C-alpha cells in the first residue's frame, strides 16, 4: 500500500514539476488530482504527426527548428563538477537539436535548478528557466520561462517528440496514450535520463529540462527523453534546489547539429 501511495504522490508532483507556463512551482504542487485529467484532455487538442512530415506545417514551425542528426556529447558543470550527457538525435532529432543549439548559444550557463524533488522518493532535478539567470527574479516565477529567440522576440517551442521502440520515426504532438500507442518508447525514463519539461499542452517545451533521479517508467510516452548521463550521475545526485549551472559545452558531435538557414 505504501508503494501505491508514494507513486500517486509522485504522479501529482509531475503536474507541478514539469510545468512551464502560467503557474509558479508553489502553486502547481498544490493542484488536486483533477489536474491530471486536465493534462490528459489537453493532449487531445493536436494531431499526431509522423517524422516523415517534418517539412510540412502540420506542426507549425517545425521546419524552422534545429535538428541533431546523430549524437552529441554535452558536458554540464555544476558547482565545479562535470556531468557528461550523451544527447541522442538519432531517436529524438528535434528535442536533441533544440538542447544542443541552446547549449551552443550559452543559454544554460548560470541558470538555476529551480526544482529538485527527492521525497517521498527520488524524482527529478529540473532547471533551464532563462529567468533564473537574474537573481532579482522571485523564486515563485521560476519554472514559468522559456527561451526567447532574439531574432523573432518570441518564445521557441518544440513539439512533443517520442519514438516508439522498433519504429522508424517518432510520434509528434501526442502522448502515447492519446495516440493509441502501446509500445514502450525507444528512449525511456531510466535513472540518469534527461528529458524536456512542458506544460499540459504537448507542444509547449522550450528550454527547461530535468534529470531523472530514479527509474520513472510511468512518465514514458508522456515526456520526451533525449539523452542520458554517461558520467557524473553522482554529481546529479548531489544537486540541490538553487544550485547553478556553471557552464554547458558541446564537446563532441557539434557538426551533427543542423540549424535552419
């Protein structure tokens, strides 16, 4: 019974921990169980899109997003200690491309891990809100921001992108449940996974990401994993809320990033 209760609490926490827009961290963690239903209903508002259609506008603006063709290595330093991440553009080209592009732009340097959840069981360490670079921004606002593209003045959003195991292409803009997919994803929420945070809307991820502090299989098919920590998970395990990212650098595979002309 205790295991079931803990899992229920963590499911509720996900509604808060992976929110980007409209609510502060403190507000969303107090949501009632109906928040899960809101999230589910929100995922039915857009059509699933095959990767073969990525040049179309069925997911608006997709062709204008960076893509990673292959893999890349990112070294993220937190409190002087390195975390090595293998970013997988083979199975999550847009999600991985967005992350590597933001790393190259220096977006993550100096940002805060604004949410770290270890109780009632290890869950996530989440960061990547560009607002957190400014120490004057109230903590209550952290978790609501994304990357603003200086060329357009608008926030960059990427579609939910999850590839079913054994399939040639990812599914876009729908959770597996909403799309009727019963296979597990190719990239799963194993301990050390890195994935994109988003609001209830599937295509609302921007710059916020989270590390999975444990195996979180119940998130599979709902949130987009795009890589894994290959060295330095002990550093991830020590991250505290409020810790800053010293720097993030692409050390291998930068040539695999393709950006729109």
